[in-house]
C-alpha cells in the first residue's frame, strides 16, 4: 500500500522535483551506510526502503525521458 502511495506522489512531481528527490534520497542512503558501518544504525529496513525509492524515482524519470524522444 505504501509503495503505491509513494509511486503516485512521485508521478505528480516535475522533473526538477524528481531530480531533487533522488538527490535527497542518495544523501540519506549515504548517511544510512555510514551509520551501518559505525554500528549506529537502528532501523536496518530503512536502507532497503531508500534504495527502492531511488529506483522508483529513477524509473519514472526514465519513462518520461523515453516519452519525450
């Protein structure tokens, strides 16, 4: 359910917003990896969720780029 809701939120974003979202998610992913390496990570499932959100955003951006061509 959450992924469908997240997907619909991403679909209504503009290309600039999508790009900004991917950048923010990548920063979060870096911080999570750093926390995991130092043993401070509490929510280990968050790593997987962020990785999938990045993939969702990139997929939507690629679909839009394909439609333009």
